[in-house]
């Protein structure tokens, strides 16, 4: 069944399941959409299907395989990436204490063997005993990292790194930000970003301030040939408080129904500010934020459509975090995180709907891959995720 799906579909249920209440809480249908032909022209929301087996990789073939009726590859080989946070235990591993890949150089080699062609950094630290030492956050460190990337046919395609905390920017923060832009250029990045939201507030005035700051930083980045992006968690796709009665601090308490990052897209310069959608957290937002209190006090329903938002602002979303989840009715988020392709989020539909497959850069991520008891787990699951991403095809009749 599809508990968080197309808000325009309300097909009657034909059988009860343990997750029926979860579906009904959003008033959505059970029928799996887009079951035949390609999903490109569909208007449905990418959503999980209960009882469906996860897509498993069959090969790493070319752009299409019409002879087997499998359709076009949805993520081309040169666009298959991973954020190194997923394998952070491996980069932090002591090479003197383990035969497993450790440090950036060996992890790059292993990821390339898996098939990856892009990486997104999550900082530049590794174990002190790895080649280059513990901290490669410098011009010299970036040159070393770039040499290892080149050796293994990998491209750096972003970093969750330094965003100045000050506003207006202090001179010290400007200098540090410029250093990170220089590092990004040495590494060959087209994009540089952060793992956090522009602001943790729900109030419009705070998002106005955040937009001014990001426009200014985006201009600095553009002068260096870099596209600056922000990254979402679920709350950033919650509803903006922009009207209605004021609280005791003079802030609005009700919403027009626009979501925070939708407002941010509207008020930031599209030439300066870009976004990376974390698809998992966007689906958590779809589950959590589906009703709001309007300015007049009425309760209104609006179910978030992650792929629809990207399709409307396609060039603003150069990167994705391709993170999967299995539906959960007990954790308050709607999903438990799992390796890519082993969960319920319908990535075939998502990638088909957003299109622009030679523009977007999907980065596999799984926060839970590192294991305290299984040191090989994160790199093993990185292989599983790669194979499942490589197997995604458009649906055919």
C-alpha cells in the first residue's frame, strides 16, 4: 500500500492491513501507481509500496536494455555517487589496526571498485595514521585528496562543510569561507554546501534573514566558480509561520500553507543559491507535515510532494541524498533508514518524475551503515546501495 502518496488519489481500500491506520491518517489511496509503462509523465507522488520486494541489481549495463524490456537507466554511471558520511567509520579507521580499507585513499579505491564515480565529502578528517595525517582541510591536503580521486577515477561533487555562523559575516568567517572555496576548486567540485538547514526557525522573518545571508555567500561562491547549496532535514519542509495572531514576542502563529524551503526558493536568487534534497527526510516531512492552521484558524490539509517540488524548480536541485527507508508506524517519522534500494521509497518513480538525469547528482547515504560490531558493514552496504541504484530503470509496458 502507499501510505504517503498522491493527494489527488483516494481509492477505496479493499483490505485492511496493519498499516491501514497510517494510510488513513493522510487520507490516501492504496493502489500502486505507475505500475506499467514509464513513470516520466506521471503526476503521482513517489511513495513506498507495502509488501513490494526491494529492487535488486541485475547488472551494471549500459543506458538501456530494451531487449529485456527493462527501459532506460535512471541514474547514469557517471552520476552515481556517495556521501562519505556513509562510510565515516572506514575513513576514520586506524590502518595499523585493521586489514580493512582505512583512510581516504583506501576508501576511494574501494568505492571505485564498487562502481561509484562521485563522492560528496562530509569534512576532511581521517585517522591520523592514514596517509596525509588526520586533517586534510588545507590547500596541501586538498591537493593530496585530488590526486587520490584522480587515481581512482572519482570526482568530488560537494562537501558538507563550513558555513559561516555570523551574520553579517565577520572577517574571520569570510576568510575561512574563502579557504573552503579554494579547497573545493582544488578538489574539482562544481558545488559546495552544508548538512544543515538555513535556519531552524519556523518564522518568516528569520527565513528572510537567512535568504539575505545565503544570497551574499552565494555571490562569494559564484565569483569562485562554485554553486553553494543547502541541505534539508524534515523540519525545513514543514509549514512557515507567516500570519494570524501574534505570540507574546510579536511573531506570527499561523500559516499560509507554504513550506519553509519553498519560501526560501522564492526569495533567494536562483543564480546564487542551490539546494540538495535529502529524499528520505523529504518523505519524513511528507508523513509529518500534512495539516496546518491557516491564518483564519481553520485546519487545512496539504500533503507534500517531494518530486513535484523538484520538478517545478529542477535546476535549483543539482544534488540529492539518495537515502532509503522502510515504513514505520512507531518511530514518529514514518520511516526507518536502510541501505538504498532495500526500503519502501519509490525511487523509480522519483527519478522518473524529476528527469534531468544528466544534471542531477544522487549521492547514496545511510546514516546507520557504520556498525560497532561489524567493521565491514558500511563498505559492504555501500556496494549493495550502488548495485541497487545502477539497477533502476524506467518502467516499460
